[in-house]
């Protein structure tokens, strides 16, 4: 079954305006996300809620250095993540980085297909 990408509704957060961010759906169920990195000015910044309360509401970070297996050492700017539980004994990748949205979608799809074909606990 082909997965469907829909823009993630983050319009309520001005910091994410114009961000390339997708929620991945299997039928009508959200099962993951794919989004493009945007390097922040401060690589360890953690935004806090208004009025100075010490409640962390997210994390912003720089993309990792190119992974050793990336073609010609190119920077991998798209992050994908399967957000439903996966049994670790089946060694299914639940996240990764890719150069393009298309490649991130293909990697997500391949790992999703492996996940849904793995045995389920009774």
C-alpha cells in the first residue's frame, strides 16, 4: 500500500512558517513524519513557553554531518521517522536521513513495508 504525504499543520507556530514538513499516513492513520532540516543560528537552542516558565516545548538542532554511506559525502537534509512502535528484535529502521524528499519517502516506504509484514504479538 502506498503511503500518503500530507502537509503537517504547523501554521499556528510562526517559527515553522513555510517549513517543508509532512505527516505520513497509511490509510487515515498518521504513522510518521518527513521534514526538511533548517539550520538554526544556535545549534542547541531549546524554545521555552511564554512568560519565562521552564517548560521545554521543542528542540531545534543542526542536521548531522553527512553519513558515511551518503553519495559523494553529500549533506542529507531530509529527516524521516516512523512514529508507531516497532519491535527492536526485527531490526527495522524507524528513522533516517536522505538527500531528497523522494528518497526519504522511498526509505520510509521500504521500512514501513518491512514493519507491517513483521509478525505481531498476540
